[in-house]
């Protein structure tokens, strides 16, 4: 009998070992502890996904400001990149830059501190934009342990090894779920939740798949508004909602001890349990015109969620609870003047206020500060054009779409820029004028990792080193 128990225990241990080996093989054979850190800068944090480690456009790094002004910034390196609107991600000293080069989408892995190429991965794409915008990726890479995920504008989702770029798995989401091409292709970056990779897909039944691209008023959804994939294999773990996808990315939060997921889809906000895929509510919120999108991510503070769009209804603040929501405040549908109308740039919360670019076009866009609790506009500043923000140590780095970059303090009292940062390359010969590195349209928000600020415009990525005070974390 003892021998039988020993044999049974051995079989259990052997089964666990084989299962662990299988998981390791599927996931690329390594884990986070096995990924060498190529970085040499001891201070700061990685920026592994869209809108940073917290998914809210803020950085925890400090030490760059003294007496309300930036200590200093200089261009460390810059590099030509392909077409697209996706910012890179940074992890373990590696920078992952995703753009299009001719008929290929290419993920380039570089040393984050120098721009030195390490490896690249490319695949063919034939995506053509309906409105003449660049055909490159809109979704930034997502790094999780030893894997990096990329999603092209055509809807092909890849999982690659961060070590060498080898393919682990891929899913053609457009083909698998019957996605009818959206106005600007696929632009919602997936997020990692535990063992899941959650994406806004928005597939359609067979009868809708013959509808010409862009005619979304004729397209129906088919139980794939939100899809969770096994992050190690690409297998579908759950899917739900007949919503079509838009351009906001899934947002995750913990509210009253429970995990929540929020997807601002084409027709409105979906609140759900990201672990099980059970939907709590759907809040309708979209413009009535056909050619409209919901593109700015939801912002979660406590148990409240802010959404904003720029084509019609504006903004709304909801208080959520399992199974439903209450409206705290919302823009009045019948008035033209709205509290907040965010286009693609996600608003950022700081000390009870929201800071954001409000407005659809260059001429009507304004930087605004909004009181979270009431929706009261504390200040607004026009004349810059559309812009994107990054919050660092109580200050905003603001990248304007014309390529200019400046800093202003996060205060509801007034808008008062403190620094303008030249994003320029020094000429090769004495007397050469500095060359401006960014031009219109610079639409992606800046990111910060280990004291290095990255900005991009059309076909150019720039790394700036921020001066940090001694002894600062």
C-alpha cells in the first residue's frame, strides 16, 4: 500500500512538472526573472503598456523640477521610424517601437537608453485607411513578463518573445470574429489582467461582413465586443457584448475590493468583471452622426468613472456598483457648449481635477481643467491646437500636434506654462541651425521611463534625457 501511495504521489509530481514545462514552452520558455535587464539607470520605472504602468498617463518618477521649473532636458538620441501613431513601450532596458514600413508592420526592439537595434519582427499588412491617414499601427506594444503583444490596424494580434522576437502565437481577429473595418482601422490597445489579454474586438455575424468598410450603421455586433484571450496561448477564454469596437482601450481598476473592467465601445461604456467576463452594465453614450468614435479612455477615481467624446454628447461621470451605475453629472445633450469633449487624448486626474484637451478640430481645441466632483470648468486655454498630456511630479508635459513641447504645473488656479522644451538636433557643422525633429501630426502622448522622455511625430522617435536632482528617487 505504501508503494502504491508513493507511486501515486510520483505521478502527481510528474504531472505538475510536465504541465509546468508545457506552459513554459508555450510562453516562450522563460519568465520575468529570466529576462536580463539591459538598463543601466538605477532610478525610475518602466513604461510597459499604453498610458504607463498604472494605465492613467501618470509617472511616479520625481526630481526633475526645482522651484516649479524643469531642471533641464536634452535630446539624447533620435531615430527614423515607420508610419503610425503608436508610442513605444519600455521594459527591462528595452524599447519596443511598432510602426509600418511599406507593406510590413515591424516591431523593433532597441536599447532604451541608446536606440541601438537588438532585433525586429515583421509581418505583411495590406491595411488601407478609409480617410487617407497613415496606415501604420495605432496600438502601442504591451509588455508582460517575457512576452510582448502587438495589434496592427488590420487587426492581427501577435504575441512575441521579448528576448529575441520569436513568435509565440498570433490571432487574426478580423478573420476569426468577422470584424468589419472601422473608420480608422483597429486602434484599441489590449490590456493584461492576470492570465488574460483583454481586447475590444467588435466582430459581426456573417450577414454583416459583406457591408462595405465604414458603413457601420449597417453593421451588427456578434457577442465579441470584448474578448479575453489566454495570454500564453491565444485561446479565447471568454467573449461577450454585441457592441462594435471604437478606439478607447480597456481600462482596469479595483473598486471596493473587486476588479472592474471598462470598455468605451462604439455605443457607450461597458462595465464588467474582467476575471469572469460578466457584464455589469451598459451606459449608452455616443454621437448620433455616423462618422464618430469614442477614443479617450475612461478615467477611474474611487468608484467613479469619467467618459468623454468630442463628436456630440461630451462627458459624463458615473458612480458604479455591481450590476449598475448612477449618473453624478453629464453634459446637457441640447446645448452646444460642453464641459469636456476629448478627442483621442485621455484626460488625466490630479488632486480632484481633470486636465485634458477638449475639442475636435485644431481651431476649437482647448486645454482645460475641470473639477471632478462637479464638472465645473476651472480654466481653459485656446490657441494651441490639439495636444496630449503626461503627468510627472505635479507637472504636465504637453505635446502639441505641431510638434512643440512644453511644461505647465498641475493647478486649478490658472494655466501658466513654465518651460518650453526644444526638440531639436544640433547641426553637423559650426553655425548650422538646429533642426526641428517633430512636425505635424504629433498625436501620441509623451512617455517617461527611468528619466528618459520619449516623444514621436511622423516617422521620427526622439529620446530626451531629463535632468534629475541629486538624491531623488
